[in-house]
């Protein structure tokens, strides 16, 4: 190969090419691809774990939300029950109060009637006693007036005699 | 390790180094060198004389290095495929971590560059592994016998111009294939715009690795330079080249691949106001005012 600078030999270039091509193929099949496949496999493994963790997290969050909803529902139910109970209590209480009031009124009316009756009775008996007492007093007075009038007439006569 | 044990290890290491040093002096041959340093360095560039036999044909030593490096890498990949990869675990060990890191590095580089990245990642992985291992192979100093019966240390495969041209041109063709995959025939046009790319890719590799090879040749030619200095030379001109050139070629390939395979239309250009028309308008207004 005279005339070619630096002794460039095309046949040797082809041999170098053949050599490198074999090396490229061998390294690709024997080393590069299996290692890359393994890396991809491991990435997938961790992605799966990550995915599973994400799914678990999502499921937990859903469950938590469900429980929260259920708790709030229960709270509402409890609140409604309390409200209902309070209303019932209020109703019973007001009924009881009304009954007590009615009873009290009844008792009061009875008492008033009784008092009225007693009063009537007392007045009647008092009137009777008074009339008896008046009668007796009148009798007494009538008796006492006649005696005192006689004494007075005596005294008046005595007095006129003395002056006169 | 306790202080006493550390001291003991250092002493043993120093004794071994001393033994090797003495052995290197004792085993020095008195045979005169057949090549001058100029010839050695010229041959490292041009491969005129020192050829090795491969499959019954005299070839540059770089090609033999390439075949050996490919063999080492394929055997390593095969061992990994048979014994290591089937035992991969979700929590990786050291070797698994190393393999996954290297593969992920090139895979991410490919994914970051282009949407069409199925083969790109594998290509830059193979190219990066070949350049890196091939450059480090130089450090091993594997001996081979030339056609002239001389012993040579096998160089990096890509310090051979033919290997570098192969890598540069193949990368260019690969970039073109990305252009075709992304944009059809328009992709070929896009790739051809970067006509200097195969030359720059080839000669960047060749220049970088040849410089390392030349410095190594120079250092090992003289016995006196062969002590301690190769440690620094090896790191500077081989280890760093291995890393840098592997990164540069793979990065450039993926970058250009992504560029030519990108099928998004360019943003519309804003129309520039015609300067001459505007000037005439201003001139007309001035004339009217004057009138």
C-alpha cells in the first residue's frame, strides 16, 4: 500500500471492524442487555412495591373516610336521638306540670269551697251566738236600766231637796 | 493494621523492590540494540517493519492487540453472564454494583442524548469498554514476536491508525444510522453536514493514544528511564488517556447521534426588517417634512 499516508491499510481496517463488531455483539448480548434487563426488573420490583404501598394508602384513606362518614352519621343519629329524648322529656314534663297545676287548682278550689263552707258555718254559728248574746244582754240591760233609773230618780230627788 | 504490622509490610515491600532492582541489573543483556530510538518511534507511528502474524497474514501489532482485548472482554462478559448475572440480587454486591454502574452510565448517556436509544447505549458501552480496556492493555506489556523475529510489547489497539480510523468511521456511520432512524433520508443530509466528524474522531483517538505509546516507547527504550518514571508515565499517558478518550468518543457519538436523530422541527426564524426599506421610509418622511 505505497502512496497511502501513514500506511493506512483498508484490509486491516476491515479486520478491526470485524473484531469490534464481534465485540459489540457479544458485549450487547452477554453483558449490556442482561444487566439492563435486571435493572429494569428491579425498578419494576420497587415500582410494584411503591404501587402496592400507594394502593394500601389509598385503601386506608378510603376506609378512614368511610369511618369518618359513619362516625359523623352516628353523631347525627345520636344528636337526633338526644333531641327526640329532650322533646319527649319536655313533653312529659310539661304534661306533668299541667297535671300538677290542674291538681293544685282543684285542691285550691276545694279548699276555697271548704273555707267558704266553714266561713258560712262559722258566720251562721256566730250570728246565732251573737243573737243569743244580744238577747241576753238586752234582757240584762233592761233589768239593769230599771234599777238604775229608780236609783237615779232617788238621787235627783235627794239633791233637789237639799238645794231647796 | 497496627503500626508494627504496617512497618513490617513496608520493609517486605522494600526488600522485594530491591531484589527486583538487583535482578534487573544482573539480567541486563549486552546484546546491542537492533533499532535506534528514531526507528522505534517511527515504527510506532507507521508500522513499517514491525509486523506480527495473525491468521497467516502480517498485520500491525495494534490489530493483534485489538483481537486480544476483544477476547479478554468477551471472556469477561461470558463469565459474568454465566456466573455473576444469574446471582444478581435486589441489594447488589460489589461486582454487581460495578457492572450496574457502568451499564447505567452509558444507558443514561444514551437516554439523555436521544429518544431513539435502544442500540446507542449498547454501542457506546462497547466502544467505551474497548477504548478503555485497549488503552490499559498497553500497561500489561504483553510480548509478541514480529515477522523479523524481534520481541515487541503490544501497543494499544487504537494507537494503530487503522484501528482509530475504524472506530472514528464506524461511530460516524452509527451516527448516520441514528439520523436515518430519526429523520429518514433527511437524517443522512444532517449527518453529512458534519463531514469532518469521521476524521476528527479517528485522529483524536489516534493522536491521543499514539502520544501515549510514543512516550512509553521512549521511556522503555532507555534502561535508565525505566525505574520509577514508568509509574507516572503509565498514569499520565495511559490511565488518563483511557478514561478521557473513552469518555470523549462515547460522549461525542451520543451527542451527535442525538442531534441528527432529533425530529423536532427547528423554531421559526424571526423576519428581519429590511434595512434598505426602512432607510427609504425615513428618507421619504424627511423629504415630506422639508417640503
